[in-house]
C-alpha cells in the first residue's frame, strides 16, 4: 500500500521514493508549508532529508482504502537551526487516487514544535502568529532556494 511505501521510504531518508508516491497533481499542507504542489512537496522532502539528518521515524497507518488514508507518525531529530532535540507528533490525512497520494494534510502543534526547536524563544513566543509567520517565511525561502538550485525536481 502507498502509505506504508511512503513512510518506509521516509524512515530510510529516501526522498526520491517518497516523491514517487505522489500523483503529478498532488497537493500538500502542514502548519509550516501550508500550500505546496507536487513539485513543491517533492522538493521539500529532498530539502529536509537530503542534507544529512539524524531523523528517526515511526509511523502507524490507522486507515487506508482506495480513496482515503489516515496515519500518525512521530519524528525525532536535531533541529539544524539550534541543535536542539525535537520530537514531533504528526497526524496525516490523505486522499488517494490510482494508488498515489493526491492530497496530504499534516497537522501538528506548531507551538509545541517551536518550544522544542527554538528553546526559550519558542516557549515565550511560539504561540504567536508573528513567530508562526516567521517560521513559515523562513521555510518558504529555504524551499524556494532549493527549488531554484534544482529546477524540474
């Protein structure tokens, strides 16, 4: 099934195999990357996994049928910006089409993430829209730079 293939590739840091699980017109959203198309999500996974990371991943597919899937996954890694340990718990909802991911909506607590990744600043200000928007803007700029470096990914 596509979700087990996707998360197994994720655990192996195989961004290319992850990208092959998406339909050509796929859409992705999460609290940091709220609106990516298929090229954007493939580039995001390459960016996040391609730079050498200590990511460890566990996943549980709770439901998968021909048109829909639900998964919970946990990522443990060191956030590169601060060197702080992060344990992120993510809930994913999928719309599937022809055995591929057509839509992926990931949900996680961005304040919880920011407390771990940014330490005291995240604890004090991580709940605020200002910090959420700053995290999104920095991530978007990093992704745009990665996509410019490898057009047509």
